[in-house]
C-alpha cells in the first residue's frame, strides 16, 4: 500500500520529532509522524523542559496550556557530598519569566504535542514500525516502509527525517553507524512517593557515595531516582539485590529512608545503559537524522530533550523554506543543519565525556566518586551559579526560531 506523497515523513514520536513535525506543519508543509509504540503511556527517563523550551512554546502561543499540565518547577541543581551540599546552578537568577526547569512526565508532554499536531493537520500514526527505506535509481531516499496492524505500507516524501532515538531503525536501514565516544556508567532508575515533609527545595540533586551516586529528580507525583553502576555492572548488581541501593538511600538521603523498603525487587528498576555517540554525517540525500538518532546524549546535565528540540528548531529554520520549493530538499540544506548544530553537540558531549572519565578514574584508583574539590569555592563566587544555570538552561549556541516561517496558525 502506498500513500500520497508528503513533504516530510518523520520517524519517531519523541520530543525532537514531534516539535519538528509541528513547526513544519505550521509552515505549511504536509507532514506525517510515525511512532512505533501504540501510545505514550510508558515510563520515560527524560522529563526536563528547560527555560529555552518553555520560551519556545511561549513564542508559539502554547506555553499556558503546556504548563497547565502537572509538573514540578526545579530551581536548583546540587551536588551533595559527605562534606556537605554544593549548589552549582540557581535557575531562579535567570532573567526570564521561566526561571526554572519544568520537570514534567514525558508521556504527558508527548500527548500534548500529539494533540497540537492533530490540530495542525499533521497526523501522528502510532503502532507503526519502520522496516525499510525507499530509494530511487540514484540511491536517494524517497520514502519509508513501515508495518502496522493492517499490513505493510509505504510513504513517499520529499524528505525523510529519522528522530527515532539511540537505537534508530532508520539509521540501521540506511547503513549508518554512530561512533561511540566512551561511557563508563549505567544507571538503574526507580521511583519513590513524595511526602509533605520532604525538603521543599529538593529539585535536581546528586548524592555521592564511595562507589556509587544517586540522582534525585522531583516530579509532580513522586521522586525519580537513579543509582549509578559501572558499565556492564548490572548482573552483579542484580545478584546483590536491592539492599545496597536501600542502604545508600538511607545513608545519603536520610529523609527518604522511611520509604526505602518500598523498593523490594529489581523488577521495580529500569536499566539505562548510558552511551555517548554521534554520526560523522547526519544525512544522506533525502534523509536527515536528528536527536539521539544522530548523536546520543548521556543523562549528565539532563539536556537530551533540550538538544533534540534545538535540533528540531534548527532543522525547521532550514527545511521549511526548502520544502516550499519544487522537488527534493537539496543536500546543501541537510548539510547546513548538521553544520549549525554539530558544534553545540560536540561541546555538550565533550563535557559528558570528561565527567565519565573522572568517574572512571575514581573507580580505578579506589577514590570516592565526588565532584572536583575546588567546586565548592568556585560556586561561592558571584554570578557562577547564574552562569551555570544559564549554560544548562539554553545549551551552547542555542538556535532562534524564525517565526516568520509559521504561516499557518491552527488556533487563530
């Protein structure tokens, strides 16, 4: 079965793919988003909407509806060491009305985006599993093959965009391979409930032990907690059971000790195998890869969603004019998207690699996993916490959406 030809078909209904689909639809392009899962009602690890993202949705006229959804407004990022807490970033000092990170369940964010896409006449087709790409006689990508409950289908388009994550099936179908930059840590994630007596200023915190650290993220319904493991350490951790995790919780986050017993088995945890990787080239004729499909971001800094959305904004700025012209998107346009975004991605990944190397060195030498010793003094200097918050809130080289491209307003 073959559908009508589209301007763009996007594989992957994550934040990057959905935002790009929305922006292109608002620019007048005919767009379809294909999502492998049947719905978004599952447990995601990335829940952070940074000030950049909230400002983008304000410009799009969507921020009030978005922030009406349940979320937690995180002001601080802290390192908690045995010697005391270090506040490294204070978002409350940023000169913006959105001087916080909105911690919102990603499933609700994606549901919101899917509804906005539907209003923009850009369907999100769920339960669609990509199986192959279509090519013309020159080897240019001309569409995508997918399967759903009704069978196998083909969508032809002027451009295929792969935004289907770190295990991208489109990337595999195109024979493109990401180069790993090295990661030495995996994370076990689980959830615990909130109580009224919990510290009101606990937002995004790292608690360091001798051999492991705990990542604590607030949410509207409870706490999301990550427990670090050495890369490949899951079998040994599973054999040891949840007792070491509960012990570290009681030691480093004592106000959660009364709930540690609720973590009873490993079935309550989810393993995130951390990776840092990127493609040498994010495109080939007729195909563009964005987000984790092009460059895998580790959880360090919590900016995976931010990078994917900024990819989408950059892509929309370049693609919207190109898709209005006759014929396929020129290769030079696809190359321009990578050229504009790659410096930011390289900078973010380089910082993440340095963090991974510090953790690996600590494990190899038997030293505790802790932040650099001078960090406490540095963060006491005027403006340091604000600058750190600004760097995380916007990322390096943040793109500015050309709102003049948005010729269609479904809410008008």
